């Protein structure tokens, strides 16, 4: 869990849906590693787990009440896959 300043161009890049390209559609092959480094520095909670480029994860972003400039980001890392037989 961490916050970003939506007015900050670099922090706003966290909102990408495809880490291979910036928000303007330009290729950016080194972004994913920078993204992981940023999250490691910005995290508000240490959970004893690290991220790597081979991990699968989901990024959730929401507004912060009374702070329209900022967004709260929750990163969910896949830890195991279970098959459903139903």
C-alpha cells in the first residue's frame, strides 16, 4: 500500500495498464524495474515479500477522500494458484 501524487508525471506512470509502454504509447523497456524499485521505497507496510519481474500481480488504485491530488495504490501479488474443480 502506498500513495502517489497524481499531478507528478513520473508517479502518475504507475497507472499504466501495459508496463512496456508509457502513457503516451512510447516503448519504455526499463520501466517495470523502475516501477518495482519505486514501490519498494514507497510502501507503507512491510509484509516480508519482495517483487520481481517474473511475479504476477494486480494493482488497485483509488481516490483519497479530501485529497483529490493523491491516489492510494494497493499492490496484490499472486502467491499461489489453486485449481477449482467445480
